[in-house]
């Protein structure tokens, strides 16, 4: 059986590393992209069960990354993260299944991800 894989697009190294470690402890492989173009490239060349995307990324913002990924795969689970409440509605319009506010506290985002994988 193939191990579940998550792509996390996050330009803050610490945030990316923290989620990578957390997911690895649950048995999920996490690949971290540091900017929007890298996230799209990794998605095009890999198989992912879910994608978590920060709203503000260098090169392509989270909405543009989500739209690119939705063109490639309409069914993949897309989770957005943002620190601005006003961005959540725009992210949902871009095709995200769920948007969480930063800083991510507790297990809400992780529980949602695990429930859908």
C-alpha cells in the first residue's frame, strides 16, 4: 500500500519544517515547496493525496497555485492557510476545500487532513 503524501507550499522554512515533522509522525510523507512555481512543478511531477497552500507565496500566490492544481486534478484535497481573515473567502473562490487561519493552533487542521485522507 502506498504511503499518503502531502504537498505543503509554504515560504516560511520553520512553518514548513514543523508541519513536515508533524505529518511524518503520523505516517504521512510531506514534501515542502518554498514558493508558488515550485509547488506547481512538484504537483505536476508527483502524486499527492492533499495539498496545503499558504495564501502568500513568492512567484505565484496561493490562489494562483490552487487554480493551477485544480486544472490538473479537480479532486485532490486543497487546504489553504492564511493570516488574513479577508483572504479566506477569496481562497475558497479559488477552489480550496477548506481554509484555516494562521497561526495553526491545536489539531484542527491536522484532524481535518487525517479525516479526509
